[in-house]
């Protein structure tokens, strides 16, 4: 089974997807971490070669995940970059590199390969990002589009940053989210949008446990053979 979770920055995709994967015993695939890792590789390369293009680098970028820890550790060419890829600058650059067709093509192959490793053995995967239900896994068994009001997304992002020792004014967080939303939804290649058959889940007023429980319930209903028409009644 493939569970595809899409949504804008700050909607809770990563933490929710990890928890859903744990409860279902599925593999968790963080596609956003892949694009951030590519962005970090580009940032590092530009420190020595300012005019280098991400297209020049993509074939030499090796991204691996270690699932010995939760959340998984992320490695760039053997270097643990789990924390480094989560800075605001790298997140912003990730949205830019994600516009490049060669980058997206390479990442889609990686994402499908990770998921197929478990589904081919009868297991499942929870894959989260911005184009999972529309491009990467258009035939996913369950597609969920997470969203929340902008001020709530900003509050969550500020809390996340504060836990990592970075304080940022609310106005700046809101501006960054707005910029990221615009970048992601307006790009020509695989823009952020909900799949036509996705179940929309507004997490603004939900507790974390409630939103996780909702998605787990949907997945279990589908695994039990519930029809798509009946699934819609659960929204």
C-alpha cells in the first residue's frame, strides 16, 4: 500500500507522515529531505564555484537514508546532513532547485525505488511531499492533502525553529511561508496542488493525535476493501 501525503510548508506533513508510518508499520519516505539535500549540495558547491548549476551536479549527488533512528538520518555522499538541510536558507533554495526538470526526474526515480523496495514484499510506504499524489504516485491507494490556516502554520514553524535554537519573528515566518507557497504552486513542473481524488484534511484545529488517527483510519479502511465512494464519507 502507498499512502501519499501532500501539502504546503508548515501543514504538518513530515511529523504526521512519520507517525502514520509508525502506527501502520510502513516505511516513511521524506521527499522534501531529498530536495533539501540537493539544495545543500548546490550551496556547498557554490562556495567554491559561484556559477555552478544544480544540473551540473545532480548525477554526482548520492542521497541515502538510515532508518536506524526515528526520524531517519539523511546522508549526502556519505556525510550526515540531517540537521544541516533544515535551515531556512536551504529550505528556500530547495524550492528553487525543485523547479529543474532533471532534478525532479532524478528524485522521482529515487522516491519510487524506495517505496517499491517495501511494496514489492507486500509492505507499505507513507510518502510525503508536494507532488506525491499528482506525479510520483498518481495510483497511490490513499491520497491525503494536508492544509492549515497560514497563522497556524507559522506558529508551528516558529515552534519547530525554536526547538532547534533559532528564534524568528512571526512576520518573517509568515513571509517565508507565503514565498514558499507561491514558489511551489506556480512552478511549471509538478506544482503543488491536491490530486483530484485526494482527501482534504484541514489540521488547523486538530490535535496531532487526531490528524494522525484520521489518516490511519482511512488507510485501514482501504486495506479492508472499503470503496472510494464510502471513503469520501469519512472526510
